[in-house]
C-alpha cells in the first residue's frame, strides 16, 4: 500500500478568516486544488445577507469557513496576492468595490508561516511588522 494513502493530515486552523481567504484564492483559482464556491447551484431565493455585512453572501462565507486546509495544500502556495480584487472576494461579496478594509487580515501569522511562500504581491503596503516577518523568512514582497 502506498505510504501517502495511509498518511492522515490534520487540518490547519487559521487564526484569521481573511488570511485564509488569501490562501484559498490561490488554491481555488490559481492552482485548482480546491473547488471554489459555486452559488449557481443554490436557490437564489435562499440567499440571506448577513445583517452586519450588507451584500455579503453568507453561503459563500460558510462554504469557505468550513473548508479544511491541509499542510500538503498549504505547501503548494508559493505566491500570494494581497488585493481587494481577488476572485474569492467576489464569491463572498459580489459587487464589492474594495473601498474599505473589511477583508484585510488582522492576524497575519498563518500567512507568514506558509512553508513554501516565496513572493507576496501587495496592491497596498503591508503592515510594517508583516513585511519584516516575511523578510526574515526570505519572502519577497512586491508591489502588485
């Protein structure tokens, strides 16, 4: 029997949902490792917006929140984009224009700890402590 088939991985818990979204954008849309949320399969009448976040698709949020990320999947992430124009954010909040910081990570630890991360493309300057932590790990930060 193949060793990989008998190996069980424990899912990694992200401390910050918005940081998880950055990683999921890569895994869903760049690498096609995880199936992205497909709201077309749902009954449009069943959409219930979160009372606190006008326009957010709570089904998409629940879908992405419930996804387990395994260490082997995280190891595939070598590049990450930090931008309000990510496809996953349109899944979560169709029509969101990126004019506020509602999807900015507050805790970057899980991003900094990505094992194979080499480059981060940032549309806006990252917090200084995040840039410093990434630099220490040898991750290059580029302006997108």
